[in-house]
C-alpha cells in the first residue's frame, strides 16, 4: 500500500475524529493522543507494507521496589507468551529499563477506514489496560520480609 493511500486513510480518520492536524510527517510518523491520555505513535514502513504502533504504558523507575520491578517484568514476559493477553502486541522495556512499552506491527494490505479506526481504538484500549495493570503492580506494597538489603529474593 502506498504512502498516499495511508495518508488518505489518516485524513479520513482525522476528519471523522475532528483532529485537523493529524498527518504523517516527512519520516512517515504520526502521534495520536486519545481521550484517555494514551499517546499512540505510528510509523509507516512502505517497503514492509506495515504500520508499527507503539506507546509507553508505564514508567517502572528505580524508585519501584526490586520485588515489584521483578513482578512487573515477570507479568510482561508471561503476557508475551502466546500473545493472548496482549492481543498479538508485545510488551517490552526501553533501553534504560525504566519504561514499559507496548508495540505491534500491523500489515496494511487491504486496510480501509473502518479497519484503521478499529485498530487504533483497540490498541488504545489495550495500552490503557496495560498501563493500569503495570502501574498497580509497581505501586503495590511489598510483603514484609520479602526484601533484604534492597535486593529482590529470587528462588530457583
């Protein structure tokens, strides 16, 4: 699918959602902020004929207890297993290890306005779900005695 076709879909989507400034930049990138505050970054890769959606769902800073960081990481890995809990998307950490990301690549072959709208809406709902879930785990109060010297206890 050509860049022009994707641009037309985005223009139609912008008109439907009354977002006059919604357009890809010269690097085939655009960002949509949803009503719930989720920022959906979208890159178009014409050679691969796909869109890449990605967003930061939570910050898991060094202030989060080691036990809770471990729980967040484990939850993300388990969700990626089979992709059932992520609807085919992938949870990952950024290069600093402090940002939890949600990403998905989507083929654009046969993409029309209703399908594009649905993909954006589904991704936003999924991102909101994972944002709440990861933030809840990160903010949980560690069980007494579960940490020693600031290190998470891991048994093998």
